[in-house]
C-alpha cells in the first residue's frame, strides 16, 4: 500500500503530461489563421467554371503538401454575371462586407478596368489570370497583378510568321472592345518594323449578328489582301470562321492567323467549327510537359465530370493552369507574412453603403503585394515569376489546324525566333504547314480584286523625249494610244507575271496642257490613291521613296553635263608636238645626246669616223644620234659594245617613231572635237546659264547640291529645244540624265559632247503605292526582261541605230603619248648604255695601269686624270682597224723643207729607263700616212703651238728627269723628247738620228 502511495506522484505527473500534450495538440489544430480571399468570375461561362475548379484544387494541393503552414486561404466567391457593373459590385461587396485581403479575378479586361480602382483604394491586390489586354498596363495601378501573359507578348511571334513568308500586307480583324483594341497599337508597330502594311482594319462588335459578319467578310473578299490576323474570343470567333467557310474564304490563297485568345481554346470548340478552320495558323503560350501537369489533368478531368456530368466537351486550357498557379502563388505570399494583423482600417460610414468611399483600407495590403511580387516557383504552366506586375513570357508555340484538332509546327522564342524544335539550334523555320484549301504551297498573300476593277496606270504627257512615253489621240475614235520604250518594257514585265493583271493607261496632264507634266506631281497621285501605279521615265529618288515604292530600275543611272564642241584640227601650227607629252620629249632628247656620247666613247680609239678635230667630233656625236631617227647614219660601228648599245637603241627608236607617227596621223585626220567647258566649277564662277529639262528633279539638284543660282537655270522640253538654246547662246551647258543625253547626242553628236563627272542615281523605275504586293513580283520580272534579248529589241525599236558618235564619257582627256608608256624601254637602253660605258672605261684603265703606277706619287689626282685623258685621245693601234703589216718600208717625211729621222745610238747599250718614255708611235701629231698633222704643224718649229701630245711627253720627261739623266746612252730617243726635256747624251759616241715615224714602237 505504501509502495502504491510512493508511486502516486509519478502517476500524477504522467497524467498531467498527457493532459498537457493533448491540449497542445488540440490548440495546434485550431491555431491556423484564416485569410479571406475573394474570387470574382463569370460563373455561367466555361472560363469561370474552369477557373474556380482550378483555384480550389490549387489550395487543396498546396495545404495538403504544406500542412504545417499557419495560414489558410478562405475563398469568398462572387459571380460577376458577365457584366462590368456586376464585377465592380461583387468586388465592392467583398471589400466592404468580407474585408478580403486579395481578389482573384475578374475574368475579362473590361471588368478588371473597374475593379482595379477599388483595389487601389483599399490597398488590396487584384490578381487576374485572364485579363490580358495591354491597355490595363497603362493604368499604372500599383495593386493590379496580372498572373497571365500580356497580349502584346505574342506580337513578336506573329510578326516573325508574317516576315518568314514575306507577306507585305495584312488585314486585322478584332473585337470592338477593350480586349480587341488593346493589342492593335503593338501589332501595328511590329508590322511596320518589317515593312508590312496594314491594308484594312475590320472591327466587329461583340454582339454582331451573322448578317453583319457576312457583310464585313464580303467587303474583305473584294480587297486584294488575303492575309488576315484574327484577335477574338468565343463565341464571336467561331461564328466568324463558320461564315467565312460558307462564302469560300477558307479556300486556297487565303491565310488566317489566330492570336492566343482563340488558339488556347481550340480543343474546346465544336467539331463543326474545327472543320471550318482547316489550314488556320495560331500562336499560343508554350506549356512544358511535366508529371505534375499530367497528374493534374487526370484529377481535374475526374473532378469536372463529377461536378458537370452532362457536359462532355470541357477541356482544360492555359487559363486554368494560370488560375492554379495564381492561387498557389497567393497562398505562398500570404504564408511568407506569417501570423500578422489581417484587418481593415474601418471607415466612418455604414457597412451597408454602396459608396466606394466607404471601403476600408487593408493593414497588410502593401506587405502582401511585395510578398506576392517576390514569389517564384515552378508551376503547372511553367516558371512562375511576376515582373513589372505581370507574368514573364517565355516561348510561344505555332500550331496548324488540321483534321479534328491542332498540330504543332514550330516554336518562337525571343532568343532564336521561329524554330521547328524548341531546343534546336537549326536555321529559323517551321514544319510542314497545310494551308486553307489543303494547299501545300505558301500563299502569296494577295490577289487581284474580284470586282473586275483594272489597275489605273498613270503615264506622263509632254512634248519632251517621246521615245520613252508617247501619248497620241485618235481624232476619229477619240481613243488614247500610249506607246514608247517604257511602255514596251512594262507590258513585257506584266505579261511575264504568273497571273493576269488587268490594267489601263491614264494620261496625266499638267494644269497647263501645253507644258510638260511635273514628275513629282505625277508620282504624288499614287500616294493620293488616284493612280494604282505610274509607268514612264520616272527616276528613283530617295525623297520620292518616302511615300511610294519603286521597282528595280530598268535603265542605267546617272546625270551628266553636255557642252558644245569646237574642232581644232587645223588651227594649231604646233600640232606636231602634241603626239608626245613634254616629259617624253625631254627624256627622248636627253637620251639622244647620251647615246651619241656613249657611242663616241666606245668608238673614238678604234674608229676613224669618230676622230678628228674637237668640233668635228662634237658634231659627229649629235649627227650620229639624231640620224638614227630615220636610220640614216653613215658612220660604221666597229666596237662590239657599241653594237650592243645600238641594238637596244634602234629598238626603242623604232617603237617611239611608230607611236609618234600613228598619234600624229590620228590628230591630223580624225576630227578633234574639244569641249568649250570641262569644269562645272568654271560655270559657277563665271555665272554661266545652264539648261535642265522641265519637270525634272535635276532643277532642285542643281540648286541644292551643285549650288547653282536659280536665276541661271533655263528649262527646255525637248532635244530640239535644247539645241536651239545652245545655238542662240542662251546656255553654256546642260544637265540631264544619261538616257536623255544618249538620245540627244545621237542626234547632234557632231556639235556637242558630254563632259565632267557622272553623278550617280538609281535610274528609271515603275511606281507603286507604298507596301504594294506587286512590287516584289514586278521587280523580279524586270530583271528577267532587262537581262534577256527583248531589251535589245526595245532599244532598237525606239532608239534606232545610233550614229557612230563618241561614247558618253566622264571627262575629256589628252591623247598624247606619255613617258609612262615608254619608261621601260628607256630603262633598258639606259642600263645597256651605262654598262657598256663602264666596261669600256674599265678595260682602258686596266690596259694602262703601268703608266698610272709609274707616275710619281707627288703628282696630283687631276694631273693623273689629265694624263690618262690625253692618252685616251690616242688611237688604239692594237685594234684590228689600225693594225698593219710588220714589214713597212722606211719612209721619210718631208715637211716644210726639213727632214727628220730617228736613229739608234750606236755602241750604246739600251737603258731600261728608256722604256718609261713614250715612243713616236704614240705621237698624235703624225697622221696615219706618216705625214705631220695639219693641226700640229712642224714638230720642231719654234713657232708652232705645242701639241697636247708633246705636253704629255713633256709631262713624262719632267716627272722622270732624274731617271733620264742617269742614262749613259739611250738607245732610242725622240728628238722632241730630247729637245723639250733638254737632255744631252753623256757619251760622245751616242748619235741622235731623226728618222720618220713609221708608226712602230722603237722601245
């Protein structure tokens, strides 16, 4: 018993602990904090039913996996009854009577526009998963959170599709409400970026009847554009396609592109509607596949069938997934705040008042908003992240309606554009698309109007160059006939198109019917939609392309200047100097003298034709070199080096003379037409008057770009008028485009010429309205026509065979021959001559090296050079030209009554020093026949001038005087040497015999 009493406190402690544990368990189950959240949806619509079921399942799944969370969202559901006012009333009731901390909804953008204001006033976040209109972003509401994609997010994907297929015009079909109008500005800007024009906007009221829809569709059928972008919702969207299919607008050639408003619900549409939408393209947000998503679809399908067992067409779409993720994100944001004061600051008015001013202010609203904006997680629709108060966009899927449903043909991502597979790095493209009418070929996007209307083609009317456009009126039938080169090219281009294009030419006259039309005014008529195109000699200009489109040019481009010419063929007495330029004249003259000098040096010692008095030798140099011009030189060349030089020189002279003769002949026989003015700046400085064609852009070009005075510009209308202006001296020059100038010069090529630079322009092209789909096709056919043989036929037919006139050139240049054409030949001749000259001098110095070595070192360089020059002037008796028989008779020379002999001293041994004294054979004053030279006179006469050769001997005798005095008896001495050197033999036995110089060496 005592033991039991001792254990009683232990039992009591255990019981108390168990009691406390159960109380805490009970308290923990009852400490979750309920947080009221309103839901405003159209409960009688499929979107409302699907959204509410997804929201409920989201909260159930969230708290089932996070049972320890302290907060619990409690839904307060209200029906907006598809009414804007009903949505606003439901939101006001939730804020006033239920004091909800957040509202999920409303369903439409128009409803959200009213509810957003209430949320801002109560500081309660308004979170919509289906209000996609971009216009809601312009409200700049702080408490509006878009848990869905903005409609503008799909615009780049639609633009990429249009750009990929090259469609230049589209028609927009959209609802006339907040949802429809919101995306149009974004879509318009995006299409303009790729030069795609919105041809028409078809706005249809949400409550439009079938007749009204058919009326709008018939209007679209009469238009040439066949690309339609549809931005609608149910039920109007399915009705539109049903009516379009009935009237044949779902056949081949049409293109229909859906925004995500209809693409997201394709799986829920009736099969009959899907049959009417075969070949339609659509874009929708891409939802990545996951196990969680597949599991949710199965569970949702089971739940929805239990709640609505009679309806079997319910399908889950992207809006249901966004509703699921929005509820999950809101639950996470509330849980982040933890246990806090989820209350309202009361207003002073009655709770039952319907005045929006009676709405209280949530105390936790700002914190809840920041928590919601920072929430990130992986949801069923993909990555959930709010940026700029709306769901971030990722990729879009491109689908094609085929058979009983849709088939994916590619994706669009901001990084890669349109791709066939999402993770592919291949080139941007899409899969195989089946277009309306089950056509596999891409529709061109436009056709000719079906109302039988012809294209109105404007053509210029004037008195100018009728070769391009000529308008004639038949007086009998009053019918207008339009012909010309431009008309022929356009007809050929239109005939080459793969489809028939009916058109008619309509002449455009200036207000003054007697004047030529202004081309700017004519082109502007296309912009005003008075003409569908303009055909003629219309130049492609940058300022014109701002409001019209041009095809590729069909003629060459450029603007040039034409001036009168003067024939100066027989008015210049010095025309014989013009074939060669002054530098070639100077170079040729220098080379004639140089070659003559080189030949003289090479031939002087070995050729008697190049010897004689100084004046005679100088004359020989000039005579020989210049006589080679006509190959009339009589001097014989005996040196091999000289022959090599003459071979090079003859080759150069032959080419030079032949070129001179050809050029001079051309100058004297061919008509030389020199322009009166060659520089445009000269016209401006002198203030000369210039002409330009009336109505041409060149008038403005000369004023703005060339800086001509407007008062100096004179207009003309025809080639005859231009010739008249020149003839009367009214203008000094004229500016016009090259096609016109060719026609003018072909008629007056003997009187005028084109000079100066050619200013580039784009030539003549055909004019179409801005964004016309015909431009691309016509441009391609223009290339085909201009590259073919038809163009030559057109030119021959309208321009005829042009006379043999000088081609249009950019400048007038001299036809004189310059040094740059012959410098190679001069270089070869100069090198050959220089090498021969150096070789000759080197050989001479080598042969006379002993004389240089034996000269006394104190002798100056100049005296040595002088001595070698004197020796060079002597004949080279070793040459074959002077070499004679070894046995020559002893001849005596009788000169001036005196005889001279040179004999050997007898009984005197020869002295080696005598070898240093030159012999008589080196004396130049003896002629080749042994007679004294007339140029030197008596060699011992005291009155004769001293010969340079005697000076040379005297120089040697003075230098070697000491050596000569040491001679005991020179064997052989010249008397001139003895006399001039004052040398006397030391031996009386020595005799001095003066004998006749027989040109043999006595050493």
